């Protein structure tokens, strides 16, 4: 680990030169670069890098609560905590480590966390960078409590895009979603693919396990694969909301899009001793690759 903006972090590299930087503050992936050194995740120029605030960008982990429907602070406390390196994680299937550079982190609740959420858990996070540059995150959350507990979850993924009006998402057509801009009203997606011309804050329900975010101007596509994460949150604050956020530039909404693998509609309940696993994998491919294959 080294220090970046006052936060300890770990850097992963693959032989082709791709890299990922993971901050122990929040267990948050703060940078993911391809083999040409291009940044693939968005971080605001106004982001604040000091605990206990979450950093605006990268991949914050929303746990044990997504959003503000619950008794906890918005998106839960995991993203505001300092995580530890897990030197002795329980084994994962060989596919989760073969040919990859990876780091294992762990979060356990502090006495203060237990006051606002009285459930003991162990949250193990593996972040891995593949030989082909793909980024994967595996979350394993175990109930080490005497009683069941329930949580919602999201990998709040800020993708860097060249121009939001040139971006479309494929894979969410015809699905139902909860619209956070209209009191979580349940609606059905009508269009062919999702495009952006105003604020969007939605939770798409029971989504397929592969979603494509196509950046026309950059001619590249983020392919998101997920497992254990039925919902997909799509968020862009657009102009008015951007101006209201102190840690976000007024024009930055044009260059970011959050597409999160999540568990929102039906939260997970873990009995004592049970463990839940949620996997997210993102790979960036040239856009022509997607239409040809
Ligand atoms: C999104 C929510 O996932 O996160 C939005 O759907 C929210 O409603 C956004 O504004 C950012 O949240 P925060 O707490 O990081 O400012």
C-alpha cells in the first residue's frame, strides 16, 4: 500500500500495463486504466478524499443500505469506513484468481457502526484485474451475528464517458423500473435502448446479467456482467442537481454515468452463519466488437 490524497491505497497492474487503484477508504476502486493508460472511471475534480465523507467517483460500495429508504445514512456506511487488507481470505473458486492480479480487503463493524446497525458482519471484497484488463469485484458478506439481518447493496459505478448525449445502454429495454424522481413510482421502459437528455435516477428491476453501455463518440462499450445482483441503478444528475452538489463540477454530468449492479427491490436476508456473494465484472471493448459478435 502507498498513500494517495492522504489515503492508503493498493495498486494492481497487469503485464499489458492496465491498472486499478483501490483506496482503503471505502474499499473504493478510485481508478481503472486500460493498457494505454486511459482512465475508464469518472472521479469528480471536486471530490473530497477525507473520511468520513464518501469520495465522488470510482466505485463506492453501498452497504448495508442503498439510497435513503431506511434508518441509515444515504447508501449506508461501508463507503465511509477505512477497510483493512485481508491477508488470509477464505478460498474463492480458481476462476476468481487465475491469471489475475488481485487484492482482498475486509470490513467489520466498529462499536460505533453497531450502535446504528446492530448486526455483526464480515464483508470481504476482492478486486481483481484480469490479463485482458477486465475489472472484477467480488463481495462476500457473512452474518456473524446471533440473529438474521437484511441489507440492500450497490456497486455505485461511475463510468467515464466522452459525452452523455452520445451514450446508450442496451439490456434494460422493456424492463420495469422504480423512478426515484417520482417517489419510486413503478414504470416500464418503452424505448429501444436507454439514452440521456435529462436527469435520470432509476432502479431497473430483475435485469439480465449482461448490460452494455455504448459510448458512440469514443467507439467503445463497457460490458457489465453481474451475478447475485438482480437490479441495475442508472443515475445521471444532469445540470440542476450537479450545481447543488458541492463535490461535483457544474458541467461534469456530461462526462459520467452511474450504472450499478445492485440489490434494491428485494433486500437480502442472511441467517446466522450465512454468506451472500455479489459479483461484478466490467470489460471495455471496441464498439464494433459488440455489433459483430
Ligand atoms: C444514486 C441515487 O445511486 O446515487 C441518487 O439513486 C443519488 O438518488 C446518487 O443522488 C448519489 O448519491 P450520493 O449519496 O453519493 O450523493
